[in-house]
C-alpha cells in the first residue's frame, strides 16, 4: 500500500477504504509516513470531504492508536458530554454532579486551556489539593463511589490525533468537518461511555461561527457515533458572549457552585447546564420524558444532592471540599479593578474571544502549553447582552495579580453598544439525534 495512491484517490474525490485509512493513521503516528504526505492527504480531505464511513474509519483508527478505557465493571449506562467550548464554558462542573446525583454514571475526560479558551481540568485544579490526573484505577473508583469521574486526558489516549492535529494546525486544515469529527470522537470513544450528549456552539464567541456550520459538525458527530452504536444527542447553542459571569479558573468554580446551591437559576448558563443534564438522563434511560428528566435535575439542585456529589468527588480525589462552602479557601487575585461604562447605550454584544485573550494576559490562560496559570485571576462580567447602560455602570471586575496594570479601554472595547434595544435569538437553536 502506498500513500501516493491514497493521496491521489482522495484528491480526485474518491473514497478511501478502512484499511487504507488505518494504514495512514498508523504510519503517521509511528513516523513511518513522512509529514509532507500526511499533510497532502489532510489537504485533500479538507477539499473533498469524507463520507460517514470514511470518517468513522478515521475515528476508529485514531482511537485505536492508543489506550482505551474499559468501564464495563461500572454498572449502568455511562453517559458523557462534549462541548465545542468557549469563553466561560463551565457546564461540566455543573452537570456532571447533577447527572451523578440522579443515579447515572458520568465519566468525563477533559482538556487544559490554551489561548482564549479555558480548560475544564484547569478549573478543577483551582480546588486546593484536587487530583486532576487520575490513574485508571482512581478513575474507576471515583465513578463507582460517586458516579462522577473527571480526569485530564492522558498522553496515551488517541496519540495519532495529537500528531495529525499538529499537522492540521500548520497546514490550514483545521476547519474540516470530517477531521474535527474524528479528532473529537476518537477521544470520546476511547473514554468508554455508552452514550454521548454534544453541545455544539455557534456565534462570534465560538469556534463554529454560523448555525449552518454548527449543524453540519453536530450531524457529522451524531452520524459517526450512531454508526458505532452510541446513543447520541446534540444541541446547537448560541454563543455571542461569555457563558456566565465568570472567566478564570477559581471564579468559574465559584459560579458553578453557586448554581448548584440554587442561585442564578434563570441564567443561560444554568438553563443550558440543566438541559444538557436532562438530555444525559434521557439517553441513559433514567427518565421517560424530557420533562421528567428536567424535574429530576431540578430536585437534585433543590435538595442539595448535586452539590453533595461534587463534595464527595472532591474529597475522594484529595481535594479540600471545604472550599466549595468557603470560597476564601480558593485561589484569590491580588487586586480587583472595576471597569465602568464611559457612555450610554444598549449592550448589543460582548466579544468573548477578546475577553478570553485579556484573561490570558492576566494569567488565567496559556499562550503556550508550558505556561503556569495563576488560578485566582480572571474576570467577573457584570454587563449582559440586551441591558441598558449609562456612564458609571459596572461592566467588569478585573481580578488581577497585585501590582499588574489594568487598562480599562481594552475591556470597554469588548462591549458593543447600540443606540436602542436589539433582538437576541434563544440560546437553544436546535437539536439532532435521538
């Protein structure tokens, strides 16, 4: 088998067989296939696309390039969630304990943040002492004893994806639906869950900018997961501003805990987290209808069982659960600077990506994977899309390192003001799957 033939076939719009795709992925991971040939095939895929069968074959080959988690010893239908991410997205911290408190095992592997996007692992790392890289035995123990487990993805999960993603990053082939699908789904299939709920975001603060792009990606992932036998459900959600009031690791833990305490129940973050949790319960067969699942979610928050599940998860994995009740035990910033409006108008949009980059400059995010985070810094977003503001109204609280310079104009520039009220679409734009 020759890479030349694979490249030529795909360049001409042909379909690759599973054994050809497996040959490519294995060779790319091992280094026996030159990077320039892999780059050529990636570009051909970017231009010509892939069928569902091809995308599934690529997903499975990437999954099989590394270790796989065996969750068969844990009783029940195991349900995972994946979000395409965005600034302030902390839904995992909220819905994981909720789903577990409702009796459904929730195994989740998460990533670290880079650039303007935050990582779930970094948010959990803000809880003092909490171990965020679990061994397989520790992960299974957490899942059995608390029904919730979250760990950083290990280097032996889908190593071929890291190799191919690095090539995509330098060859302008990241924006390919089949390649994005295989990258995400290979790691999810390696995680061993029985069902998967997807949160595919779209808008100026998301990776997918338009609803059409988000729907295409969601459909592709649902098709691949269903073809492999997973129960799949995808929600298309709007993201034209940061999700919630907190950007920054310890601050996002605080907001998540407040929602589990029953606060901010009418916020989009809470509503989105609760709906995703209900969809997970439905896929697990833990509720007969969406309304019944939503009632279970509501009760888990109202009775405190979801928050207690988070406490149990933190205690079991070495963390200081007292920090969930006493936020002073979480990392703190050295100074808090208020940013206030200098003119009147209605908030039309808040540039989440720009705020994410500002948070990165504060130390809440990484320029490079080797950067060390300051887990206490970040932003409180006081402005809301649609609200009227006048000069002097609070827009942001900047939680910065002691002595760090904070330039108000940079933060004000992220808020787009309009002369009058503007309409806004609902946060849930649609759904795909079961």
